C-alpha cells in the first residue's frame, strides 16, 4: 500500500511539472514588429518618431529613413502609437499570433495644423490695379508673409483676359514675381495669386487688372532671322519695335496697306509659299492665296497691293495673278510671252501700270519692264545685262521706278544667287534717265544695296545693306534724296534687319 501511494505521488508530481512547463512555453512565444513612418501625401520619411505599445513592450525611435523595429514582442494584441512634436499622434492595432511572426505597418502622419499659422493673403504690387498703357512684356510682383518663418511658401498664378477664354495657370512658384511676355495690344488682363505653406489650404489674393498699350501705328516693317525662320518686326520712327509674327513660322517680305488696315507677307506652308495678311498687331493671320507664289527662289519673290487695299497681284512662275484680299476673285492678269518667270511685281498708285522683273530658272537673263493693265509693254527698263536685279517699287506719282542691279554682272552657278556689287538705281519714266543713288551716297566697297522702297513722300529710299560675302549681318538703311540725285547721304535705321517696308 505504501508502495502504491508512493508511485501515485510520483505520477501526480510529474504531471504537474509537465503542465507548468507547457504554460511557460506558451508565455515565451514572440514575434516582431517592423514599420516605417512617412509624411502623408508626400511619403517623405520622418525620423526620430517615438514608437511604443500598449501593453508595454519596448520604446523605439524611427531612423533617418523613417524605419523602426520592435523585436521579441510576446504574441497578443497591441495598440502601437507613433508620436512626434508637430505631427498628429497616430495609432494602429497590431496582432501577433505566432512564434517568429513579423508584422509590418506604415504610419502616415499629418502635420499638426494647430501648431502652425497660415500665411497672409498675397498683396499684388505691380502693375498696380487698373494700370493702363502697359507694355507687351510685364513683370508681375507680389508679397506674402507667414508667422512661421520656417515654412516654405509656394505660389500659384492665374491670368485671364477680356479678349478670349484663355487661362494661363502657373503653379509651384518659389519666387514672388513672374514675367509675362507676348501679350496682346489693347487687352485687359486679370491676375490673382494664391500662396500655400504646404500645411494649410492655399490663401488667395484679390484680383488685379491691367491693360496693355493700344496698337501703335508703326510705319516701318522688316524681317529678322530667328532659329532658322524669318520673323517680321514692326517699328516706329524712334526704333520702338515688337515682333509681329510667330517665330515658329517662316514669314517674310512685309507689305503694309493703310487703306486695308492690314500687313501682307509671304509665309511657307507645307512646302509652298502663300500670301497671308494680319492685323497691325499680328493677330488674325489669314491665308489669301489658293494658288501659291512660285519662282526660281522664294526669297526673291515679291507682290504688291492695290492702292485701295482691296486686291493683291502676285506671280506663279510665268503667270501674274490678281486676287481680292479675302481670297476670292482669282484672275489671270498676264503671262510672259517667252515663258520666263516673273519674280517681282509692283502696282502703280493710280492702278494703271505694273512693273515686272522676269528671269530664267537660275535667276538671270533678267528683264525689268512696265506694262499697262491689258499687258502691253509701255517701257523696258532693263534688258540684256548679266547678273542679278530686282527690288521694284513705283514712286507715289508713278514717274519713277527704283530697282537694284549687280553692276559686277556676277552669275553664281551654285544656286546661292550671290551678288558682288548690287546698287540702287532710280529710273525716270518720262525722261528715260537712270540715276545710280548707291554711288552718289557712297556705298561702302564690298557691300550690296538690296530691297529698295520709296518713302511715302518720295524723299527717301529705304533698303538693305550687307557685305557681299552672302553670310554677314544685314542692316536696314535709308538714303535721303534730292532733286538732282547727287551728293546723297545714307544712314542706318535698324541693325539685323532686311526686306524693309515704309508706309
């Protein structure tokens, strides 16, 4: 009996020890928690964030990359807390169920706006509200302050106008100024600025208005080369100029007509050259021609307005056409009898005469002659001379015709149409007298005078002068005329310009 009791006691003791060992194993099962803390909306890591749990395990802090780890967490349910001054405290529930389980969390923390003040509404400085006569390039400036000097301010700019529905929106500006360019004449612009500190909603300024200058009645037009294209410039007598055509288009040979209130010019379109018109501010470009202008060299082509501004004459190879400014009424006016190409033309102010320059496919075998409106030849001005010629323009009274001729007689076989000594001549229709005004105004040696046009009062000739190397800069100049066409003077008008027009 005693032996039985002893055996039973050993059994019970062994069972109890085994049960206690199982409880101890259950209590020591652990997992781990890994995570990262970032700023909400930007995912920028946040360092030094305090991470602790309830029930309590360990307290850790996030590293520079925002990551943290709590190891050896006994299995169970936890509330994990992320805390950092300046941010809203964040909680997440975590459940560790198994031995060696790794649970991953991401804390996205918000700025604590209660600790930060919003910036003030921006004050618009310039142009002042309701400013008028502003240039086409305007510098907008404003100011804003923030009580929290550590905040980084960013601005957004909105611009509207009273001409169309276009809205210009510029975002994420660090500076408190912005340059507006290529504005339109006589238009009112409305602008507003918003500021954000990245914490609070953006704060809006009031709306301010300014109005640009009205379209100037510029009398000079010429072209410049920009990024491989010709652009047309408009200028007044003081040299104040603006760009009339967009540099993404190739536009040249401007011709203004005051009665039409339009500027006509040549423009490349799909490999062809057409006549366009535009308002004096460059707006509303309109393609006039359906049959393109064409000849041996597009940049040597020229056309002419009727005095009343209703029609334009131009050439296509050996044919001369007449067309209304709205593109209607295309009519054939003249065809060269020998098949030579018409490169240039001009229409007298009284509408009774047309001057023509014709040439072969190389630009030579040049003839300059004057026809009436039936096609009959009235005067032959130039024929049988070697070299290039061109630049036709009638005087206001129709008694003089200005043109150019390369007196060197050079004929370039490379297709560059280079000239060595191009001079300006004035031909008097009544007396058949020709004056070399380049020589009389002492044209510099080794240069060419090109593209001449009479001034509106016949007192001057405006033209292009450039080196005969065919690559140097071109400049617009003017020669003052007198009754004897002797001892003439010349002066520079515009640098880096060519193909001038003076109306």
